């Protein structure tokens, strides 16, 4: 069995690696075109340009790995079916699941690798890419204040702005979360305001002081409130991060801060669950591809490639649909993030049962 497992795993790894490299190159094609334009037309520094391209590779790889897992499963198992080797193995009393166990274990390992990439590598690479693009390539040393992003201003202050007009420095629906070492946190929410230099001018302000359990202890209103920071506002803006620039842990911390402040963060909840569900797609794809390969005896590699492309396209269409439904509130964030995987798992279970009944 060890020799058989090694044989099946080797059959899988070949098409998996080729497909992974191919899809990474495909996914960074648009970035290559953009950076080539910056290099040739705007005469950007070649070293910086290539660094920007390298920073896009981890994100592309995290998307390519689950796709490559499906291609590797269908192409490798399909070859075993086409050459009659699968029939011989099943005649020896082995089930489809046991024959494909090495592929399923590799699929699980790919899911773990994808999660690690998304948690520890991709967010930092995306954040560095945005900073380098603004400062080094676009000659913009001051990033704009992002909307709907909770960012850190000082060790004791966090800021959130729903809408911002950079030309007038006007802020709409601003929130300041202040940590106090000698007492409980204080939250300031303002309908509008503006910033200049080190000072934030807020209007129609509500102040809430929280207790140790996160409940509101004191609440008061004021027409105006001014907050002066140690450095100019622009000095803190480089710490801003979008959901793509945050790990799942960081996103969870931000959601908890927003929840304490009374801010609904439905879209962030969806992204939080997606950061776990999307890496699991690699294992889901191998579970679906293994029994599906039994139906490609006549089609050969063409069936494997066509089925892989169709399933990948369908997966991301369903993924985009439920992501939008989750953001709009029509579907709960947890269900929105996991529904594509659950649908594919149901299809895989049905195909496995059919394969075993066929015996």
C-alpha cells in the first residue's frame, strides 16, 4: 500500500505543480501590464517595479493552489481511469476513497499551506505593495484616508471613518477609540468633522465610557470636540489596512473593536469567515474531483481540463454571489462564506456514494 500511495501521490503532484505555476502567471498578468507601463512610460525604478511584482505573487499563489488541486486530482485520477489502473485497484477490493487517500491528504496539506499564506504572508505583502506603489512609484508619500477601515493612529488611539473627502479633509461618521491605561476605554462618535495638522475637529459628538465587560458606563453628548495628536495626521495614515491587508486575527480584532463601538461590520464578518473557508477549497476540490474523474474514461485529458475549468468558474460565481448576499445582509456572514464549499461537498458526497454503489 505504501508503494501504491506513493505512486498515486506522484501522479497528482506533476499536474498540480504545472497548473499552480501556470495560474500564478495568469493571475499576475494584469499586474505585469500595469507595472510595465510604469516602468516604460513613467520611468519607474526597475528594482522597485520588480519588487512590486514579487509582492503580488503570494496573493496569486493563494488563489492558484485550490485551482491546481482540482486540476491535479482530475488529471491524475483521470489517467488512472483511462489506462485501466483504477479498475484493477478497485477489483482488488480498494474503494475509490482509499485509492485517492494520498490525494485527499495532499489536498488537506494544500489547504493548510493556503491558510498559512493568507494569514502570515499575503496580508503583509499586500500592505507593502500599497505603500510602495503610493510612495515609490506614484510619488505620493501620503496615502489617502481609507473609508470603512479601522486604523491605528497612536498606541492609544484607533480611528474609523465611513466617508472622507481628501480635498477638503472633511470626515463623515468618524469614530475614535481611545485606550486609557488608568481607566476603561472611551469611544467618541461624530456625525462630521475635519482634520488639519495634528488636530481633529469633530462635531455632534457622543462620548461613551466602557466598563471592564465592554458595556457603556457613562454616555454624554457635545456639540464639538477637538483632539490633538502627537504627530500630524498624515504621519499615521501608513498604518491603514483594508481587509485584504489584514490577517484573520487582525480582522477579528477590528470587528471586536467596531462591535464595542456599536458599528455594524457585516462585510468585515464575511471577509473574516472567507479567510478560513477559501483555503479549505483545496480539500473540497480534491474531494469532488476524485469521484468525478470516474466519468472521464472516454474524454481523457480533455475531460479533466474542461471539467476543472467549469467547476472553478462555477465555484467563483457562487462565491461572488454569496459574498454579495452576505454583505447586503440577505444571508448570514458565516453561511455566505461557507456555502460554496458546502454545495461542492454535497456534490462530492453524492458522487462518492454513486461510485461505491456502482460496484
